[in-house]
C-alpha cells in the first residue's frame, strides 16, 4: 500500500513542476516573440539576445525558442506590452507588466485577480511616486495576502513581471 501512496505523491509533485515549467516557457516564448519584432538576429537585437539567454537559463528547448522567433513572421499574431498599476493589501503599490495578444481579456483577468485578493486597479501614473519609496509590512495577515496575490498574478500566463514598493 505504501508504494502506491508514494507514487501518487511523486505524480502530483511532477504535475505541479511540469505546470510551472510550462507556464515559464509560455511567458518566455511571448517575451522572445515580442523582442523578435525588432529583428530576428540576436547579434543585432540585444533585447532578443537577452530574452533567449533567459530562456536558456531555464533550459527551454531550442525548438521552442525558434518557434517563438518564427511567430513574428505570422502577421496574424500581434503581441503587445501592457502595464497596469494597482494598490495591493497594506497599500502596497504594484506595477504589473503583461505581454498579451488580447488586451481586453488580460485587463479583465488582472482586474479579477486583484479584486479576489483585496486589491484594486488605479489610474496609470497615479502611484508611480510610491514605487520609488521602500515600504515594509509587519502585519503577518497582510504579508499572507500579498503572497497569495503575487502567486495568483504569477500563475497568469500573460503576466511577465510584477514590481512593487515592498521592501525585501
């Protein structure tokens, strides 16, 4: 009986690891495609070279990297960068960077994640001054809410980066 239980534990851990790896590859693929719009040669396009280097750091297969570069040739796929500003639990300022092919869908998803985690979107540029000040939270409940929020945002495939004024 214990062997069966151990296999289930291994299977579940592997499934979680594979899901996170797939999400990471998806985010990096979008980053590479976005950078490749400025040129498909990594020697002349520094942004593309940096994106490819990030992909190689997490052992992304070369086929996936090349497929992401080739997406630029397909004119039907249009990726854009999107920045959303928000106030999180404890009035922590957030700037969320997303790379998306559907702006309205991504904004709706971010808005839902923020709403579910006691946070709200704000007018662009209204919290930029807060991002330069370092803030710390001593409240364990607020820290737990922030961890949950960051995890939920990170699970979204379109979200590339999250910047905050939270002090490490």
